[in-house]
């Protein structure tokens, strides 16, 4: 049998998590919160289960949830998506991304990506006969070279896939970045797919530059969001996607056969929970406290770092500590030093190694204190 993804094996997240468990290491590798979600939200889910909201939801998502999402986006970013035609509830952000690519990418279409990039992007493109085209971002600022992007665009370019706040670098696109992107796609049929799952985890008083802020981008763009990242329940796999009717129509054609519909009682619970905007507007302060706490605890270590601008990931450069390749050193730190991370070379197609490891600080202070102590001993 010929594999459709011959170069794909077990993900580094699985490898490092297994190694962390076997070694009893503090796991700051895989990106999920190490604390409980709001009990109010879980109680709401239970209430809707008891009330009998346990059968299939509409394929697009329940109207109540799509309506409050439309209001939320308008309040945060200024654009009002039509709740009926332009918003679809999905089984997490990854499913939304995969479905969008499946619906819109044809054989030999090119999609511009910006490594280091989330590892689901390229395989989804390749499975659908498309070709990933890379504009690499480099340590320490991971800034997009828009002149390079202009040179990559040609008649085969079907999509540009952006991610801000950015995983794994923790950087954020600026207003000038979005304006440059607008110029590049103006007058073309290029679709922008914007991965915005960390939209509310932005620090130092900065604002998230959503696609929805830019009227010139909205007409041919899709944006992906995640309840799991926002409400500390990644295992629920709940998210949503927004976009103009002509793109959403194609998205739903695939979505209906991909998952059809998403968890019903959770949708009703989220519709209620989102009525209080403090549930998501308080996130920047909540996570910035954790970032600052973690960085203060490791300030005397031998690692170099630039404080992340968003997400709950912090990159640490170990070039003053070792010349080892990042994958091997990440494993060594896990088994010998008791601290697990993710090597950043795995996010590059050519495995570019800049001696950088990714650490997740979405943990309780006790865990961060222990992790920092281990890092300072290295």
C-alpha cells in the first residue's frame, strides 16, 4: 500500500508526553491547561443534559450559540457576521482548518504557510492534492517578510494561511502586517485562512488583529476560533469558523459529511456562558500573570528568552547551554533533568534547528515553580 502521507509518523507531542510520563517529568510540552475550568460552565452542560438536550444539533450549530458569537465578534472586532449563513460550530479548531482546506483546495493549488507552523496545516493540504509553499519565520522575532511572500504568490496560489497569536513562537501579527496582507490579496481570488484560536491570550496591552477588523480582508477570508483554548477545556474539542456566505457554503458541504454536527448540550451551555463577556475578556490578565511569574522564576537561568506576546507558550533558547540538536536535547532534559518541552525544529518542514524549545505555562503556580527550579539547575 502506498501511504498518502509517507513522511508523517508519530507526532512529537505524543513522543514527548509519553517520555514525560515514563520519566515522571514536569510536562510543559503539550499545550493544554493544567488547571480546572470554570465550574459554572460544566454545571451548565450538566443542566442541559438533564433537560434532555442530547440529540443531534443542527449541522451549522444551534442558533442561540451562533447569534451570541456574532455579537461577540462585532463587540470585539467591529464586523458583524450573519449568524445564519456565516458562522458554523465545529469540533475544535483543527477540524475547522482541515474541513476548510478540504473544501477549498484543489489538485495542484498552492497554499502559503509560515513555519514554524502548527503541524496539522501541511498534511491537510497534501491530502487534498495541494502544495504547501513556505515563507519561514526566524528566531528571535519571527517576523513575516512580506516582500518574500509577494514573490511566492503566483497564479497557482489559492490560499494564505496565517496564525496569530502564533503557535509556537508566541508572536502576534501587527496592524501593519494585516495591511501588507491586504495589499497582497487585493484584486485576487486568494483566500485567507486565519487561525485565531488564541485570540484572547494577548499581552502587554496589545490587541488581537483579527481578520474581522479588516473590511478589505473579510470578503474572501475564513477565521477559526477555539472554545477549548479560551475556556480551559481542550478535551471538549469545540470551536467555530466564520466567513462570507460563498466560502461558508463550500465549507458546510464538507462539514456535513465530516462531523455533521457538534456536541449539543455543550453548545447550549456555551450560548449561556458567553452572555458574560468577562469570561473571555479577563484572559489576557489571567495568562500574563502566569507568563510573568514563569519568566521571573527563570530569569537567572542560562536560557535566553524574549517574552511571548500571546498564546500560553514561551520559547527558550539554549544556545549557551548545549550544541545538541533540539529534539535530542528535549528528550535529554525530560529523562535526565525532569522537565519536558517541545523542540521547535519539528514545526519546520526542513527541521530548522535554532536551539529553541517551547514551554507551556498554562499551569498552576506550583507546577511553574517546580519547572523553573529544574530549568535554573541546568
